[in-house]
C-alpha cells in the first residue's frame, strides 16, 4: 500500500508541476527489456483519466508488471530473455522471446505466485541466433510504430503498448471501440519493416472481466 501511495504522489506531483497535459516519456531500452509497459510509452494525466480501469487499478497493474519482471530477472533457471510484461485488470500478457521450452513452465510458475492474476497469455517467439531482425531493428521499429499510432488522430495511441519481437509487432491495450482496433492494426502495418502484427487490444466498451475466473491461454510461435 505504501508503494502505491508513493507512486501516486509522484505522478500527481509531476502533473501539478507541468500542468494537466504532463507526460513522462521513458523510451524502451535496446537489448533485453524488463520494464513495465506504461514506463515504455508516453504516460499522461489525460490517459490516466481516460482509462476506464481507474487510477487505483492502473497502479496495481503497473506494480504487478514490475513484480513479475523482477522475478523473471532473478529466476536462476530462466535465461535472461527479451521479455515484456503487461497487465490489464490483472490479466497478464508475457511477450518476447524464449530460449528453451522449459522457460514456459518457469514463467507460468512466476505469474501464479505474483498475486491477483486473473489470466495469463503468453506470446513468445523462439530465440534465433541468425535472425534477420536484430535487437536494434526491434528497438527502432517499436519506436516507429508507437510514433505512428500517436500521430494517428483516429486512434487512442497513448493507451496502446507496442512490442517488437524479431520485427513482429504486438499491440496491447484498451481503445474506445473495435474500429480503433482495426485502425491501429492498419497504421502499424504501414510502417516499413513490419513482418506481422498480433493484436491483443480490447475495446473499452466491451471490457468486462469476471475477477473470479482464472484461465491461461498460450499462444506460441
């Protein structure tokens, strides 16, 4: 609870200093990334207010993301992979690359021990030493797609997280309706270098969760 209060005060303080349109921009780092999704994109006072999860839930999701990623880093039996964790209302998504099949079991165990997790979806690509798309390519492509979404006025770009894995783009987040989801995919597809697009974006108007339901979905490629 103290961590939540501290994080709340930090965000509010920044908003007060810079005004209602205050934003924090911390670009995702090249190489293995283990940072919460909101810290890897533009996070504004507006997007907090527009997000139907509510401020408390947003903070809880961010702390859940950070907790899971921290455990992955310190897991002795798990190779340090290019993995990003995202959480929406306790529904966790693990996106990135895996080295061995055993990594899936390690990740699932970590998530199950991480508190209030309503579901787990993994979307992981096998690590390739001779991959045509390297870490630097992923970094640049991720930034380009995010920029394109932010510049598209018909898309709620600030609420969309972008992850590039071997130049395959993964989109996550919440937008206003299904038309925005289609538009986000179209916008991302127009960026040069994108191999494929996988969208986990949900429309806010249909975003209803049963907190008592726990399910696990594994989508592996």
